[in-house]
C-alpha cells in the first residue's frame, strides 16, 4: 500500500495488524492505545509527524464504540465531560503552537521521547505497584482497604464551585478544565488519547466516582482526538487518510475482541499486564535516548 | 566547448518519461540509454566515457546533528542548505576519478562528493563538510542518493545503458536526466531529458486536498473514524 501523505510504500497487513494489536489493548484496558501506535509507526519508518497525526484518528475510532457502550449504561458525566472537552480543545490549540515551536527548534523528537519516558514510566510504575498490592491481598484473602474518595486539597481551594451530580462532586470547574487542557496538549504532541493519564487523575486528583470515570474519560478522548485530527489537518497537514483507515480497520475490530477478553479476566491482572506493557515501552524509549541513535543526522525540509 | 563541429553525436533516451505514483507504487526502475557516435557518424563509444546523472527536484532543507548532552542524544547543531536534491543518482562506465579530475567533477557535479548544496548563512568549511557528508550518507542508505561506478554499460561501441531505481519514497516533480560524454578528462557533449514523477488518481486527490482543503479533509477523517468505530461496535454486537 502506498501512503499518499507519508510518501511511503508500506505493507498494509502490517499496519492493520498494528492497529489490531493496539485495538486489543484499548478494548481490554479502556485506554486509547495511541501510546503504542505512534512509536511503532515511527519505528516502521513513518515520519513522526504523520504518525502522531494519523494515530489520533485511530484513537477516535477505537473510543467511539466504548463511549457508546458507557453512554447506554449512564456511565458518562456529560457536564464534567463537557468541561474536560473544552479544556482539551484549548489544549490541542496550545499543543499545536508548541508543536510548531519545537519543530522549528528541532527538538520535537527529543521532547516527545522524554515525555513518553516520564509519563509512561511514572504511570506504569504506579499501576504496577497498585495492582501487585491488590493481587497479593487477593491471595491472602484480605481485601485492600478502600481508599477514601476525596479530591485533592488544592482542588478545594479553587473558586466558582459547581455541583457535578453524576460524579458526586462539588468542585470548581477550573480543575477539570486544567486537566483537560493538559491532556489536550499531550494528545497533540504525542498522538495519544491520554486515557492512561486522565483515568488516574480523575480518580485520585478530582476524586470522581469510579462508575463514571472510564465512560467520561472515553467521552473526553473521543472529542479531543477529533479536535486533534482537525488541528493536524489544518496546521501540520500530516493526517494520512490511507494510514488512518488501515489502522482503524485493525483497531476497531481489535477493540471489540479486547472488550470480550476484558469481561473474563480479573481487573488487577489486566492492570498488571497493562503496567508491564507501559513500562516496557517507557524503558525502550529511555534506552533510545541514551543509546547512540542509528541516525546522527536528520533532514527536514524548510 | 559544447556543440562544436568536432563534437560527438549523443542521442539519449529514457525508458519512461512519466512515472505515476499511485496505489501499489513500490518504486520504479528507469533505463537510461542512448547512442554515441563520432562526429563523422561512426561508432565511437570506445573513445568516450559516459556519465549519467538523474536528479530530482531540489528543496531547501535543514540538516540536524545529534549529540550527547547530559547523557541524552539531542539535536544540537544544524545547518541549512538551499538546494539539496531530493534524489540524485549517478552512474558511469568506470570510476569518476579515472574519468575526470576533481575540478571538472566539481563543475559538472559529477559525484556525490560534488553536490552543490548551497549552504545558507556563514558556516565553517569543515563543519559544512561534516554536514554534507552526513546528509549524503543518510540519503544513500535511503536509496535516494546513489553512485554506481560501473553502472553504465557500453555495447557494440555505440549503445550505452544504465539502470537507476527510484525507491517508493521519491518526491514528485520534474527529474532531469543528463548524459555526459567525456573524452580525455573533458566533457565534450551533454544532453538532457526529463522525467515527470506525478501522483495520479486517488493519491493525487488525497495529497492535493490535504494541502488545500484542510478543513474538509480533517472533517472527513474525523467522520470516517467515528463511522468505522460505530459500525464495528454494531457488527460485533450482533455476533
């Protein structure tokens, strides 16, 4: 298959397979899977900008069916979601500016790599620790004491409090707005949905009810990745529709299969596997930063 | 020097004057061939050396060099070039160094060592050389710069031919194929033919719209991904 924007001929089946792999993960763990797609595409030889831009539309596709499913069960806090999306759209705008600035400085690759290492390493470590504790407790037969659901004290100090009924919160909308902005920036820079950052942040920083966390996060990811695709189409012009369709074919079907797996497996085990994958990617990226790269020289058109 | 009465007759031709980049494009093989005759019209190839150069559209580029800073490889120094060819292939019947001296090679850009990259701004010659060498090395490994000494075959003292392959990652645009006849270190005849590399059909449509109609293109991409996700959800709900 020839990719008209990437100016590159690829094996279509490999890309579909790649999409299926990340789709499987997204169905199983409720994350977008963009954190895997982008680096793997770059590794395959797709230019980084095209990879990030096209991966965003793949995440959209993968999160659609999930978001619908959660909506039917009433698992989305639309008010909270709207605030997050608003933040996310602001974030993609800021991200686009940042992207252009870093591109002009020639540091975009390094920044993307460092972001990956720090974020994936941090989140992966936390998840691994948490799921290991849970698994150990499960083996002993003692349940882990439930964490008291509370938002961070800093959040309480923000002004303009507002009642989010479904999340069971009375907090300032500024907090989710900022959170949305941060994930929007990351989406634009890294081509990820940001679900693996959003979910823990909603749980532990905002203190949202667990029942609406995944649905609301999917809702936000859906709209933010849509905004990201638009932003890339308008600024970097690097969305490769052929690449996106190939990825989508794989990921939308993979997501469905993954969702069925997820119903059979234990959540702690799933989280441990996800943590291992996330940590694996982070370690690989960290090594990449320190190792002598294959190419010392890179060429960009002016 | 060129075009005098005692110059040889050089008739170049190319197997394809148009290369269409469309679905399934995995690169193209070009055959550059032709005939060379002495001024009197007899077979003459034995007296001449043939050098064939295929050059793609030039573009302005930034070449960045990674260096280890605080344990991390980052882009440190950069150099800009105004006219780096996006594709450059040279073939000759024997090593260039045996055909012409360095000065002639530099004038006619005969060889990857002699590319006129026109650096922008003031830059140390040594540094510039390092960057050009880095660029050439990188492009060589991507198959976009090629130097094949011995790639030109001369048959029956009159026909010459060279095969040049374009990888799938070539830029679109006008490519020029220039053939040089060299005698005793002097370029005595040269002739140019052109090859157009264009995106056609669907590929052209996509590339043009991504550039010009970003809004509609983006909306289409978004709708497509939503639709595909939704349809997959519906289909699997039936299973």
